[in-house]
C-alpha cells in the first residue's frame, strides 16, 4: 500500500502532535496537497487535515492541550491549529447538501468516501492516516502515476458544483499534467465556460495568476483557448494570441529568470494601456499589478542597437520595471529556436548587457531645483518650469554629467 511515512514532513513534531491529539476517540488524516506533492516528489508546504471530529470538539481538544485554535471557517467545519508557529487547517468530513455553482451547503459526516467524492480532482482527494498509509477512494494514485488531471466522478457534475473548478482543472494541468488533458474534463469545461462570468473577479484572477506561475503554462493556455475558456477569462488574448509564451518560458530557463506571471500576462495581451486598464478593472487587479502591466505597455520597445546613453534616457523617463520587461521579451524573441549563429549570439549579448544595465540602474536626481532658479532671479511661475525643462534636457543630453554649477552657467548664457 502507498505510504508517506518515511517523508520528513510527515515525521515533523508539529504534525505528529496534531495527529495524536485528533486521533483520540476520532480519526484524522492529512489530505490534499501535502499527500499529492509528496507522491510526486515535490516540496510540501500547506498542511490540511480532515477529521471525523466536529469542529467544536477539535477546538475544545486544542484549547485543553494548550494549542492555539483559530475558528477560520467554523461554520463550514474548519478551524486552524497553530503549533510552533505553523498553521494546520483542520476540517470535519463533509458532504454537499446543495450547491449553486459558487457556494455549497454542507453537512458533516464520518464517511471518508463521501468526503472524497465532494472534492474536485482525483489527485487532491488522497488521505494519509496516522501511520502514513495513503487512502485513495477515487483513483488519484494512478492518476498521479500517469500525470493525469481528472475530475472525480462526472466532470460536468463536479463543475456545476463550483464553476471555478474549470480554471482549477487547467491550473492543475499546467502544474502537474502531461500529454493531453482528460477529454471529459475538456468537454465539460467547454460546455460550461460561460458560467465563469458568474464568479467573482478576485477568484478568477487568483486562479489565473497561479496558472501563469507554473513552470510552463503554455499547454494549459493552449487547451484553454481550444475549449473557448481563455476567451471568456481573457478576451484580450483573442486576436493577440499566446504564441510568444514558449519563447518566454525557454528564455526564463536559459537565463535563470524567476517566472513572472505578470510578464507572461503582458506577453499574451495587446500592448495597449487603455485595454490593460480596462482588463485590470474587470479582474480587480491590485494597484501594484495594474502599475506593472501599464509600465510595460507604456515603455517603448527596446532594440539591441540602443546605446547605453539612450537606455539611460529611456529609464529616466519611463522607469526600470517596464524597460526590464521589454528587454526580457526582446531577449526571449532573439533567443528563440536555434539562435546559435554568430549574429544571433551577438544580438543576445547586446540585449543581455542592456538588461543587466537596466536591472542595476539607479535614477539620478536632477541637480537643479526650482528654488535654485528663483534664487537666481527667475520670477516664480511658468518661467521656472520652462527653465527647468530646458536644463533637464541639457542634463539628459550630457548623460547626467553636467553639474549644478555647469547647468546654472548654461542658464546664464
């Protein structure tokens, strides 16, 4: 029988303490991502526990044992136990009473099969008991072996319980799947795709951001486009396309860049500030995320022929973030395919130099201020602004080398 007993995370003192506590007059098992990732040989982070105990009983036992207990979702059966600073989310076994595509009314149960049946994907419904033995009620272990992402039971029924599961299907395929996605899952997703619009923008963007953070999201995006799901979620990609994604992913691996979901998003939507602003509002992106996309779109394209001084001017006017993104995309394009000839390598070298410069650039401060001009006798008002603009232009033309005295002398002349 499959076991996770020999994995370090399973033998950690905090988890041992929680499982020992909850397996007195009840049963508790680790469920979901920790078991899945362990069987896949991937790092384990979040720790979710399923139990036959009611949430009030979990809370009472934790408090009696001196363990901090936070009622994070007690109405839905979830409390969080904190041991040595690490959270353990503990949820009572449940089965769905009623669903509406966004929310579910649940009832508590002690039936592990029923709890597994209400979950979304087979690879997420694996339970490791106190001894580390893995209990599989839905074929998840076999699917892990095949890297197959599959809904539990009838795909259309699972999706109808929560339409966000369409995006979760593609997100998990991006991270863990191989080959072709499950045909029934694709078909059910395509049929229900319009119901994604019923979901909150925050939930949609959270899933898409996780999908775009996968090592290689291209195949998932391709199947989303094939199923019509991508057009519903990101209509901006309809005529722009996703074909630049493989080049960017390859460049990330070649140059050691950390995958950036916002840069990957920038690569598959039009470089148009107005449309980006509309998309950011629709998906309710954070202020920082919106700014990152706008900075990229606002920055002029950068070619390998640009001089260091020209790049300095661009960085001064547009900032570094957008320029770094533009240079990474230029590098991805230049290094696409078998770009190993002398001319291509030279171009890649020049772009790499510009990127290094942009990433380390610090914006200099204009040495002359308005107060200096007023002190020099220029009346406060529009003339000060005009003079400052003239001096700034001269300072930029000198590649930021003119000093304050030299600029003031220029003003006198």
